[in-house]
């Protein structure tokens, strides 16, 4: 895939062209498309957390006992800063009759020596420092803390039966991307037909990209480039556990997800990779569930989805930080249109006439995405730019520029708010 084509796809998905050359990473382009179609369930969950609520490699042995790294909610070993919030308590799901791997089930019977052909890591959307490459299957390790209630995980497989086949080539990458862009075009057409506002310019650009990709594929085939067979549909399940009990889960493919969207991504190393969108909310037992997971550190395992479940490996660990709304902002600060992720105010200066400079501490590798998602979910908001270095979002009356950083060992977000 050429740099120009990769840049065009980034623009089509994101609606802007960041400064500097775009990375030539076709799987990440497809990941961006998936991210744009994902529902920001975290922003809905934020309503209950005040005006600034939350948005949201080798083998290793797993025993039936709780991993020492997994700090349970209200565990006596939890540090004071990790104490559960005093809001109404969340009942974690439990269903003794559920089959292992189902919501509320006990997975002790599945634990043992993990399958070295299956692993996962945080994707670049949830951890900007994550590397999308790698020649080995990721081993279990701490994944970190996440400010959003949605975490993007890259599941990696080395099993030929999963559809690995030959490593990716320029042709196979273009073919895979064509399938994704065609699906995105079909999705936008369906949205328009359903009455949603879809700009004609967006449809025209997508149609142009489809035509360009088809031409590239035709030329490559005419040049006798060998095409790789289509990759298989990825069928995996991620289990979030509390004391060997499943309290949250995600499956791939998701309900309603297209085959093109859920097919494994080839990588040059020959490994397969696919993105799982994991909501850090309780799964449902008897109609009860959907609450944000309480503050704490949880186990996360990945398994091939089927009858029976196979290839279980883990645990990785995921930290859900305290959900405490930012307080101490000036009374005339427009909190109703500039929501912030849970955190602590470090500094604020400015006024309503000239704007504000605000810095908050936020625990979460994905704090920039969490901030951007909250802002773009504001009625009338428009995202102008988003890359690992910062985000610019226009909300009613204001232009908001947010950048991630660190100060005194704390993860931070700095906001520049100016009248629009």
C-alpha cells in the first residue's frame, strides 16, 4: 500500500489530516474505522458520575487460585487511593449454574496451562505506546489503568487453523482494506437510508476510495502477484474475572458485526491480529447488569469461542481507576459542554472572556481518548483532530484543545479552552 493511499484512508476515517506523514499501518487504518463505528457506551455511563463522569509474549501457568496481582473491589489490600467510590454499590454478577465462560460463571475448571498460540495486548487506541507489530504472541502481563469504560484489545493468534496462512503482502493488505472500506461505505449508506445525517461528501470520498482500492487490486492481480486466501472470521471471547468468576465479557464477532469487520488481520510475521472492544461494565445475569465495574484490578483472559471453549490463556490485569468527578473548577467554567474524565484538578487559570487553561491528573493510558470521546458526545460537538499528541474538539461556544502529559509522576490532561 502506498503512503498516499494510507494517508487518504486515514483522512476518510478521521475526517482530518494530522500534521506530518501518516504511519503506513493498514491494520491500524482498519482499527480506526472500527473505532469510529463503536458506540461510546462510556459516555452514557458517565451520567452517574457527576458532570465530569467517565466515558468511557511464551507460555505461563495459570492456577485455580487468584493471581496475586488481582486486587478485588473492597479487598483489604487495596490502597486508599484505589478504594471503591461511595456511590451505590455494584453487584458483581454470579450464576453458579452458568457454563464456564458465560456471564457470572466460575472458570476454575478451565484454568491450567495456557495456550501459547493465543494472546492479547492493549491496542494503540487504548495505549498509545503500544506497538502494533511483534513477531511473538503476547504473554500475560499488567495492561495498565484505563480512564474509559471501553478498552480496545488486540487479540493475537499463531494457530494456522485460525486462518493464518501466508504473511501479509502489499496485495493482501490492500484486499483486506478494500473489504473494510466497502463495508464502511455500505454502513454509511444504510445510516443515510435510516434517516441519519450523512454528508454526501463523505459518501463520495468513500466511493472514490473503493474505486481506487479496486483498481490497485486489479493491477496487482494483472501483474501476477500471488494473492493470499481470505482470512477466517475471528471467533474469540475475552473474560474479565473477579476471583475466577466472569464479571464482564466481550466476544468477537460482536452482535451485528460484519464478516469483513471481524476477519483476522494478517501481519508480516504471519501472526493474526484482531481488535476486541471490551466494555468495562458488568455483564448481565437475569436482566441485571450494565453497571461500570467498581474500582479495582481485574483478571483478563482470552479464549477461542466455541463448543467447548479452547485455548484459554491469561490472566492479564486491567485496572479500573476511581470514578471521582473533577471538582474545584470556577463557577463560570462551561462544564455542561466541556465534560472531563474522572480525575483531580491540578491547576486552572483564565476567565469566560479569554478562555481557560486547565490541568487535571487522570489515571489511564487512554486518557486522551477518554477526554475526546466525552467532548465529541456533547450535542453539537465536532471533532477537528485526534492523534496521539492531542485532540481538538469544537463544542457549542468553545474550541477545546487537549493534550496528554505527565507531571510529578502523575498522568495528566491539559485543556486549552478558547471562545469559538
